[in-house]
C-alpha cells in the first residue's frame, strides 16, 4: 500500500485518534507543550518518533505547513465507481451523500470532509477530473476525517447522479438565484446534497441531474459563501430535519 504524509498538529492528532494503526512513524521538532504532548501520545501508541529540525521538516513537507510534525501513514484509499454502486446496494432510508462538483482548493475539500464526517455522511462523491484530489494539504485540512468518511472518486459525475436517482436518492443542489429556500426542500429520506466549485458553481449537467435547486437565504450584503461553509449549512440542515 502506498504511504503518504500527514502534516500539521491537527492532522496528526486526528489520525492518531481515529486510526493509530495506520501510522508507520513520525518526525517531530522538539518544542512547545502541544508538540511534546503529541510526541508522547505517539510513543504511547507504539509509534516510532524521530526528532527533526525545521529544515528537514520543510524538505519533507514541500509547500504544506507542517507546524513541527509530520507522520508517515498508510492511507484509507478512496473508492471508485464500483464502490459507489456497492454502497448504493446496501443503503437504508437515512443515507446521506455529499456530492462536490469541481472543488479545486484542497483546504476546502478537507474542510468538507471534516464536516461530512461530523454529519455522519454515507459517502462524499467527487469527480476524477477538474477537481482536487485527496492531497496532503486536503488531508491536513480534514484533520483526520479523511480516514473516517468514505470518499468516492468517480469518472462521470452526471452518470453517478443518475445512479443515485436509480436507488431513490433525492438530489438537492445548491445554486444562487433559484428563489427556493434550502429549508423548504425535501431533506428527509435518502438524500444527496450537491454543491459546485469555488468559481463557477455546479456545471450545467450537474444542475440538470438535481431533483431540486435551492439556495441558502442570505439577507446580508454578502452574495455567496465559501463552499465548505455552504456544505456545513446544507448538511446540518438535513441533519436537523432528520433528528426532528
């Protein structure tokens, strides 16, 4: 299995808390209390911890901020089109999917994965092309959630949305200017929340494969929200509806 690097205190702490058995070793810069505490926790889990200076960590991290700690680990591998079909064959009436069309920023993808894990999402679905993948920066932003939530990378997003519909999953897309409020949408039962990327939002085919197009009411002067913020609002609107 290919190994990857988790970089940053939150990312390594999250990985340690969720899947310590996946961590192979770690490099740590001797320093402050939080770093020292993390080093002791790693050692207590039976993980080899090597001391490294700032320059050595910089070389390993490249352009990703490491905050004085890097862990080598065996990552949970994303699923593919076949995995999505397997999931669809086993879902119940409370299945909840997050579909992201063309998210380019790894920080946004990581934040969406973290929110999806908190909302107990069945799977996050992203396209293979014209979107960021599960990079080290995305894993860092996810703070361990990439090991907890199922990520599926599909070849054709429109086809995958049709597959969701074939399994009675209601597809709700977020788009500005629809005149329909998110909170009035059908949010119970089998559900997929569909959001677009940072620049152009959902592509035309993605919009056409949604059952409803809704928007988040924003009475203030700001016209749009970051995709990770919108994801949080949309998913937890669905969570609240289901819990009530």
